[in-house]
């Protein structure tokens, strides 16, 4: 095993998966992208003290992923009562900006064409969508239409950022009839600020193969400075 042992993990995105499962996405101390799995919402929200936080550095134990069809960044999250995850620090504003600017990729292709399934881009946002999922009315579907810095393609991808979904659902409950205005304001805000998207590929779907080797692309996290 090449990628095992105690790791200092900087969290950059918490992405919805299904039921109570989530994806944690971030980097290790060597700035390598990693995806600890399996992780549940209870791992994030059920502790008296926070263990995981966006831009938080958490010390945890990881091993090589042993499941089928592994992606390059997949790691096995070791649950050991003797070595529990510990939030070591939270990056300050200067550290956040320096980290994002050091990690950002030029384009979607520069990430996915090199064998990676995780990366960071800056984008020009064309449209922001949030609506009831047409296949499951009990859930919501979020999408972003955008171009990367190269600007040769327009992408229309699902957004699975957990906090993005929570914020929009809370807004809908508290401000009925105001969603269209909020979506327009959100697009303007993303283009006015220094905004970054954590992007990634799903596992391979043999039954409904995606455009990237059978995987589907998603916006896993949205960060603004």
C-alpha cells in the first residue's frame, strides 16, 4: 500500500452522494487530491466538537482504496477508536487564497485528460439552476452552466455541494416566490467574486455511462473569496 497511514487532510468540498452518504474532497499535506471513503453525514455533524470543516485541516488515518473500479484519488477512511479524526487548524483568509491559487487548473480538460478525477477551476457562470428533481419530487436538483478559463466549451453540470443545496432549500422555505431573483443574484455574485469550483468524476456507471470513460462530471464544491 502506497497511500496509507496518518494524514493531514485539508477539506475543500462536502458533496452529496445518496441517503446519508457524502463525499469529502480535499488535499493531503503534499497537495495531492484525495477522496476519503466511506463517509456519512454523522461523521461531520454528530460530534460535539467539529472534526471536518471547509478549509479545516483534519488529522485522520487513510489506507489505499480496496474497492472495485478505484479512482486515482480514492482512499479508505479508517475508523479506529484509538485514533479518531482531529481538527488541527482552520486556514485563515490569506492561507485560503494562497492555497486555492496554487491548486487551480487551467481547464476541465487539463484535469480529466491526465488521469485525475478531481481538480479546481475558475469559471464564467452563464446560468444557475435549482429546482425539484423531475425524477424524484422529494429532492432538489442543482445545476451550473459555465465556461472554464479556456472558454472553448459550455458545460451544464449537476452541483452536489451539500451546503449549496442546504442554503437554497432554506431560502425557498423562508422566501416563497423569490427563487428566480435569488438565482440571478447568485450568478452575478459568482462572476463578480473570485470564485472556484471543485470538480470531479463519479464512479463508472455501466448502465448509464457518462462522457468521461463512463463517469459523470459534477461540481462538488463552490468556493468564493
